[in-house]
C-alpha cells in the first residue's frame, strides 16, 4: 500500500466518481470511491486517511478546469485521483456535440490541470483511464476511448503518477461476460461494475510507488475538516 498515515486522498471526475455524493449518498457516493475507501480502511485501519469525493456528473475536462481551483487545489490533497474523459468522448455520439472535447484539447487541458495541482500542492497523482464497456475495439466510440486512454497512460508516465488501467480491467471481465452484466449503457456501472473499477484502483495502490513529483513552491494550510461545505452545482 503506497498511501501513508494521515494523508488526504481527493477523487475528482464525472458521474462515475460522483455517484450521488452530493445528495442521497453523501459524502462519498455509492460507487468505486466509496468501495476503495471502505476496503482501504478495512485493510489498513491504523492509517487514519482522510477521503474527499469531488466528482460531478456530466463533467468533461472543460468543467474540471472551471472548478479546479476550488475542488482540486483548494482541497490540498496529498493524493489527487483524476478519472475524466468519458463525457469528452460520449458527447460526440450522444450529444450535445458542441460539448465533445477533441483529443488534442483533452490532452492539453488535462496536462495543464495536473501540472497546476502538482506545483501548487506537491500532491501525488492517481490517473484512471476513461473506459467503455464494449468488447469490440473497432466500434467507433470504443476506438475513440482507447485513444483517450492512451493519452492518460502517457500523462501518468510523464508525471510519475499511479496509473489505473480501467479499460484493461473491463476487457478482462468482458472475456467471460457481457456488457450488460456491468452496466445498462456501457458507461454507468452497476454495483458489480463499480467493484470492478475499485478492484483496479486497489491493485494500483498496492503497486510500487511512482516517482515523487516536484514539491510545491509554498505550502498552503489544509482544510480542518474532512468534508468542507460543498457548493458545487
């Protein structure tokens, strides 16, 4: 386990991360974030980790950029987990098309956000791939997803981040199952699907530690409470 005692772990992303964390399932949601937190706590009860979920349904990297100061930098994470990209791709196929994010903009924006986080807070990064629960790699949305996931993998190497290959985890499961076993729409997981994602995150957190990022120029005070008031819309 690469997490250390007392650290603050912040998750940010779209609906897969959100999972009701702002309403009925506050504060962690009822998806992979809650499962990761539960299993890490059960296996390492002495760590006293602090967990924060800042996922927002419907987000693309453009939305993350608009709220990055508050929901990423402002949380002063020791570890910042980012899983974003599904909506950036999906909007091209489900609309509104104007909200789809081209891959060059996706890469440029995500790289800039990650650099800001590391420079401002000295945090270490966990990067999860966008995924599609679709076994046919030639299917257009799946092919796009693989290209965006390759961007995330390259950024993980660039930043010395923990990389969570969620698409690979999905593909292993699909070798013995169907997409409907994990999600109704190939994107939003059921409980078993979230367990699949959580298992991929837990495996990555048990891996060899990545390279440490460049420390922040000046420390900021951390929030006193585990869950500050949330004004996210």
